[in-house]
C-alpha cells in the first residue's frame, strides 16, 4: 500500500511511519520541518497539511493519507486549518483519509463528553477544544472517505503489545477506571484500519 503520513515528525506520526514501514508499505513521510524527522526510516518531504496544494501533490497516486498533525501550544487553531486543508486537497480524489484525532468528544460513563467532564485538566482544554472542532469538521464532510480515530484519555509513549479494544463514540475504560493506550499500540490500530477498513465517514476509538 502507498501511504502518505502528514505530521510524521510528531510523537504519533513517527510511530505510524515506523509501523507502516515494518509492515512493508511504501511510505511518504511529510513534515513542515523535515529536519525534525531526520531519524525516520524513510526520507521526509516538506509539506503543510493546511495547504490543499501540498496535500494534493503529496497524496497523488497514493492509496491512503494518514494525518497525525498536532500543533504547538498556543497554536491550537492550526488543527482545524490542517483538517480543512486535507479535506479540500483530497476532495474528489477517491484517496482515503485516516485521522489520528483526539478524545475530547468521546462520551464518558457519566454521560458527558471528555471535554465537558468537570475534572478535565484546564491546561489541556485548548488542544481538547481544537480536537473537538477538528472532529466537527470531519462530521460535516461528504467529499472524502475519511475515518477519525480517537485515542483514550491517556496516550503516551510505551510498549507495542499489538493488542487493543475497539469502540465507537464512548470512552473505553477498564475495570480499574483507566482509559489508556500506548502511542505504539495506537499506531498498530491505525495501520490495522488502514489495511482492513471497517469505518467510513465515522469515528472509532481504541484502548488497552
């Protein structure tokens, strides 16, 4: 499979690239600053997901685009701009788009969204709100075969086990009240969806 990965220099993006390469896929890694990703196992091309022309050029001839872009603190608005650029650049091409999104809009056991939970950390609200707006952008799009992947509450570097639970719009929580997955296993889930698509113009979530 020919896959373009936007946000390849980020924590999730570089793990997606590594997982895709390990599975034998032909990967085009993209970053706004390729110097940040010189350690990746494939050459990195410069490109901005917010620029539809970049998206169109870097996805031409590909089977799938995966986006794992994450803006720096204070620039959270760029997440929606990147989403719009990706959707515009891929509109009408027939190329699938798989987005590594956020957990903000998932429903908690209490019936609220993750973002609406009273205990949600204040310092994470800007990026969580941006992720919720990002998800809203996807939900209104009908021109691209997109899939939105929400992680659980906690997404951190860790071990690749290759195992995870699959869900829909509800936050996955274990018997101890923990909602988590390693970035490595999140990448596994993304590539599993890439290889065996089960979700079209909808969202899924995963957790260990």
